[in-house]
């Protein structure tokens, strides 16, 4: 079945770049997503990438997609303490366009040290 | 702004009690979802609904049921709460889009403790 895997924890210093990695199994996924969960809140969509793209940049965020290896990464440049959160990778499994179903990874807790 | 609200932020119940978690969205979304979030396990889908009165099992439906009588409201029911159902419960909704990304909008979560 579909599966999305992430490492659980990443610690960086303020001002450094953070790279959060994700692997997925469903090669027919049309979109891949990054969600952010701040303490005490629900998830919020951060960015997404269409499966025929290799890269997407949005201000400090860069998403890289390697379809051959089924690998997705999120790079945050100049990481700030406000970026401390849990980051979830997600994919739209095959046949999910009517239901809106997503498969989420375990979440990576990003700790930013001052 | 899309708003998804959940009836309680914190809830404490006793083993064997029947528990209702309510979720309401105000953006006329067709799809609604219930997840539970546990450390190290991420989000696991319990049930989802793609239309009124329609429901489908997710990955971990055992011990839960759902109800969707109105488009805006999706209820999660624990028929007989057990301690292993202590968790954070998250509700989400999304519009039905043909071919577009499946953005889900989340509520703030209900932290349920079963004693």
C-alpha cells in the first residue's frame, strides 16, 4: 500500500539552512505536499509540488522532487526560531481526486536553536 | 478564511463512556476527515466522508464510528472509550476539485484523555 516516511527530528541553529527529507511509495501521486503544524494548532499547507516538476521555490522555501527515487525534500533557508514546528510530508494517492484523501508521513520535528 | 472548528480543545473521559467529537466547517466543502495524531506515528486516518451520509473507513477505524447528516458537520463517535484511544484528534475538510491539489484545512485538534 501507499506509505510516506520521514525522519522524526532535526535540530539546526538559527540562520542555518534546514533540509527535511521524505520518501514515498506511490509512483502515481500527482501532487506532493508539505504541511506545517505549530505547537497547539492543526496542520496548515505550506507548499505543494506537481509531480511533473523537479523544483519549486517560494521565498525561503525550496521543494525538490526526485520522481525516480520517490524522494521529496523541503529546504528552509535562513531558518528562524519561528520555523520551529512539525513538518509533514503528504501525497495524493491514486484515485483520490474525488475524495481528497492524503497519505501523511510521521512528521519531522524541527528544533531551531538561537 | 476557511474555518474548521472542533467542539472541545481538551476532553477527559472514563473507560467505557460513549464519546462524541464534533467538527464543523464553514466553507461548503464536500470532503471531511478524522485523524488521530500520536508521537512517532504521525497522522493516521480514521474515517472520511466525501458527501452527506457517505462514509469510508480509513486506516484505523476499529473502535470508532462517524456520522455526517449535514454537509458542514462530521462527528466522530467512540462507542466505548478505552485507554488506548487517548490521543490528539484532528478534523479536516477539503473541497472536491477535478484535477487540482487536495488541500486539506485542519481544525485545532481535540486532546482526548481516557482514564
